């Protein structure tokens, strides 16, 4: 290995909520860099402009800062290898794609979406593996230039080897290989001028001098494509290290349908950042000596890649809560009081509540009892009549499932946008307003006599509302 310095990165996509899996991968990269006196970098992979959300980038960076993970280079702090948003590196990516075209290692493909759909349909009907049929691979240069001059849309594809195998070494798994005939002629540059993940990933890792690519194991199947790109450019490959995926208790890949995955939920729920980092450190790695409680500095002092276990680590809420309790017990009196005050009873929360709750109170001592659902996490539904008359639990479960999927894509969390979202859904499923909104009210507040619904939704916040809807789903499907 000829890299002069350990340099690692995480490259989250700003397409949704900051994911606990991002924090998990970030922690292992951060600790590895610090253990080896290297650099930890954040790069925003925003090449998928159809799904890009500026607010998502802000949430990702904010959540990682909340955890206490700092980076040496990134979109907000700059650095010598910027810019650190892939959308700001389009000219760099396009120039590198053209290098491969000029050397005969890549080609322009003019196939339309309709043609590609037809090819895949025919392949399925014949029981064949679906994939690009390399229709434009040997297109004469003159014809390609004529079609370009006519403004015909095209993508740039890499000429993949048609036989043999592609191998790479994984720091945790040894040699991994895949038959080249299973690999498509991958798209490098899309028709809109944006690079695909594969091209941008390899070009940026090389130019940013990344020495070790530490990412989740779901990217193993993409790594041969990256290896072939490194070879096409004649570049030295980094060390690849694919971390085991976080999993639900049923061993499926962790998902928001079975586990809260948003880092903002854990902040809202009162999980301490040190406890969450400690817990993520236990995912796939052992401190040794039967020690379960340790901080990032202590983890750094003992960390070795060979200590990572490949068995799928189970993300267990009960274990996380236990660990968080250990940290809560260590807090000083002043720190405990300040956290309760600032996170649970912050002045801005109480001020937002006052107009809606004061009319329901005769004395101050009624405040907590009448408004406890604003400060609780999970609610108890056993004695709550969630299902409206004339509906079944299955019908309500379907309604809630559809609603929460819509809310997952609703990032403007104010009354105007929420009313529009809820009204559109209710009209689409033809539920009566009384049945629909009372069910939502009972699920998110646990009671009928709560303040106005949409004001309550705004104050509760996006994370807690979605959590309670999914929690109610589990109850309804029992």
C-alpha cells in the first residue's frame, strides 16, 4: 500500500432522514482514522437529483454533530480536496468519463428507456437474466458523433470484460470474486450529465486520496464494478472493508418499519449521544474483557479491523435503553437537570403549548397529567378505542400504513403542509373526516380530549408522530 496517510470517508446521500446506519459506519471510520493518525472526511453524494433534499443534508450533518463526531474535511468545513458535494464536481466526473471514451474503454449508448424496457421484458419471457444487451457497444465513432450532433440523448457506459472473473480483497472477508458475465456494461454518466454513483464514487475516492473504503456490506456486489473502474483508469485501489449490516431482531436488514432508524428520533426520545455511540460500537465489535460500557476515546485505543465480527449485529431497543440508563445514572445533578429542562421542557416547547393547553387547565398541577403525551415516547393502546365504528382493525392498519408512508416523504412539518397531506390521503381512501381524524388523534395522543390535532402534530414533531403511527401498526397487527 503506497498511500502516505490513512484517509477514510463516509458518503451519505441526502435523500431522507439521517439514518442510524450512517452513524454506525461513521463511527467505525472515525475511530479507524483517529487510531491511525489519519483523516475522517464527509462527502455528500447528491448525484440522484430526483431524490435530493437540501434539508436532508442539513439534518445529516446536524445529527452527526449531535453525536459528537467531528470531521477533518467536508462540505461545511472545506478542505484541500473539495468541493465535497458530488453535484459540484460534475465537470470533473464528465471529464473522467470522456477519458475512458477516448481510450476506447467506454462508449456512448443511445438506447431509449422504451427500448431497454422491451429488452428486459423479452429476457424475462425467455427466462434469461435481465440486463443491457450491449446494443451500442460497437457503434462506429462516426455514427455516434452524428447522433450527438443531432442532440440525441445518450449515456456513457463502461465496456465490461465479457469473460473471466473480477477479484478484490476485503479486509474482513478475504478474497471476493464475481464472474464478469454477470456484470452489465455499467452506466457512468447519465443523460442529464450527472454521474452515476459508481463513477463519482471511484473518481472522488481517488482524487481525495482515500486509503480505506469502509462501508456497509450491501455494497459488496458493487465493488467489482469499482475495481474495474480503478483498473480502467490505472489507479491504485484503496483497501476495501465491508462492515456487517445492522439488523432487526428477526435478522432482516434494519428498517424503519421494524425499528426507528432516524437519528433525530433517538435525539427526540432522550437517548444520550454517548450511549448511542457506545451501543453502535458494540455492533459487530467487542471491546474485550467483557466490557460493554466505553467511550469513543477508549474504543479508539483498542480498535483493530480484525476485531470486527461478521455476524449480523442485532439492533435491540431494549439493550440500547439499558445502556442509556447506565449513562443517565452517571450524570451529575446539574447535567441531569439541564438535559430534562432543555430537551423535555424547553421554553420554546412550553411557549408553543400554552395557547392550546391553558384553556383545558384550572390549576398548574394539571399540566403534566393533561398534556403528558407531548413528553412521552410510546403510548399504551390497550384501553384506547382506536378502530372507528364500521371499520376493522385491518382496515385501520392499512390506512395508518399508507399515511405513515406519505409522512415519510413530508419534510415541511407545518400545519399547512400537514393539512394538505392528511386531506389528500383521506380523500383518496374515502374515509369520513370524523373517523379518519379521530383515529389519528387517538394514535398520536392516546386520548380524545387533546388540543387541536394539527397543532399537536406540529409540536410533537415529525419523528415522534411517525414513531407512534408505526407503533400503533404493531398493536393493530397483533
